């Protein structure tokens, strides 16, 4: 079985690691991959933005499956192009991916399907958005660029002045480019966030363990927003009853609405939830595996990842598949980031990594091989260290000690990943 994995982050490294743990005879190819993936897969230097080259390569190599990791190639219609060539691809089509790539589309779908989410308005002009803040959405309020903005287009505003400044940044300064052509003004939701991933054939779902991300750079959820500084799973708030409720009232109706729209969603649906006093509500949907949650979740998987991925990519149904199974205990992932992340991450610093062990995985993200063969940093989030333990506290310690052991000048990492769970368990 030959599989092409598109992407170059810690998420893709974790997917490759999981597939090979399941079946060591798989032939993996990663485009463009990273040095961590290079130890598991043949890496080919095709950027994930070059959809046409990826399709030609997949056809020439006669791969049996393409797994698309990041959202950008999905937004570019890579899966549509692969399917036109008859190549099985795991991921949604361009139109189905709009559940992530257009917050306006996502909100409209949710409203039509009666899926619980915060009240919002979409505006095409800054004047309209300013009026919404003045007249209908008193602070705290959330201002969102509708399009893809690399996780940065969501601004939580504690005062009306902050909200007006956010609108000007998104729509006036175009701080996130065309992603800010449309702007959402959304009521603020209070609660704890939870990430729930589901593999889906468009109708049925196989849900994964719930996880919690840590978006802020610094301990105590302080500092600027990032792509995610760490995650853990399972989350004790994500009880079986809660997951059942989310499946029945959020995942399945959303998939139904997407089918009704004529754009069935297949692949991995990521529900970003807020656990409010009124119950779980959707913060956002993503059309792919989350990062860094994937690096925490997938090492816990004991059933097959490949079987559902392949079935879904081939257009088969998953309603007769058994639920996914998981090892006991917990998993905690700590991201090690470069100096000056998230503003202008410094690159080119030499990295030395602790080895993988039975209970520790080091996933590469912003790394590359220098000409002299040394491993150097090449991006903001450099590696993610996952600790697996029989208990949450054991996993947390393994992850934290692993992050400490990463040698990288002026590295940044949070030593409090999972602090909410820690407090709950205490
Ligand atoms: N963990 C956030 C994301 O993947 O978008």
C-alpha cells in the first residue's frame, strides 16, 4: 500500500507515525515532509501549495491513498483534482472545506441546521460591522475575519473600542488580506474549550478522544495567541454523555446540512466547541486534523487509522465500522517554539532532540536539515513532545521533561499544559 501524505507539520508527522505503528509495511511518501517525516517516509520536495504537481506525482506513482493534512491545499481544491483523476483522497472537497474556509458559510449552515453556536452577523462593509457593535453586540464581543487567516483572524474584544479597532484592522488595514473581505461580529461565549475530531463518510462519524488546546503563548493562558502551544487528551469534561450530545446535536446535523447543500463533507471534521452553561456550542469547524491536538490524540489510538481513512477516501460507508479504540491513561503534548514566536520567529538555530521512547514521541514541525546535516529551526512551532502515561500527571511530566530536554537557543514552551485538568484532578 502506497500512501502520499501532504504537509510538513507535527500533525503530518503524527499521522505517519500512527500509520506505521499500525502497519510497518506501508510505503509512505511525504510532500514536502520534514526531517522527522524523513525517518518514516520518502520525502519529495513538492510544496503542499502546488496542487497540480501533487496530483501529477500521485498519478505517476500510482499511490493508493492521498491524505491531505493542512487546510490550504483543501481550500485550493486538491481533493477535487485528485478525485477527477480517480485517486482516493482523504479530505473534503473545495466546497465542503468551506465549513472552515468561510466562517460565514459555516455560520449560515449552523443556523439552518439549528446547531448551537453564538449569535452573529456577517458584514461586507466596515460601517456595517461598526454599527453592529454599537447597536446589537455590546462588549465582550468576538470579531472574526471570515476567510482563512492561519488561526490569527479571531479577535476577542473586551471593550467596544477594541471591537472597533479589530474591525478596522481586519477590514480597513486588511491585516489578514482577503480573509477580511467579510467580517463576523459574534457574541462572546463563556466556558472551557474542547476539540472533538470525527472521521466521516459524510453521514456517519467515528469520533476521537476529546482534547484541549492551549492557544496562548505563556503559562496561565497569558500572552499572544498562537497556533497552539500544547494539548492533552482525554479531557474529563468530555464525558461519554457530552460526546453523545455533541454527536447528535452538532456533528450529525452539520453533516446533514452539508449533504442538503449538495456538498457532502468527507474526511476529518474538527469541531471547536465551547462548553457553556447552556451546553456545548460551536466556536468553529475545521476541515482537517488539528495541530497540536493530533500529536496528543493519535498516539493513544489502538484501532486502525488506515481502515476508516481508506474506506472514506474510496467513497465507502463507515456505518458498519466499530468505534475507534484507545489505550488507557493520558497523553500530553508540549510545543517547543522558536525565539520571537509568534511575531517573527527566529530560524536557523541548531536543535538537538531527546530520543523517542515507548512513552515519548517527538514530532517535527519547523525543522530542516542544514547543508552540513545539522538539524536547524525553520519555523515558529519547532517540535511537539508528546508524553504518554498511565495517568494524566505521568503523561504531563514526561511531556514537560521532554520539552525541557530539547536543545534550542531561546526556546519557548509552556510548562503548564493541561493546567485545567490538573486543577480538576486535584
Ligand atoms: N489547534 C487549532 C487548530 O488546529 O486549528
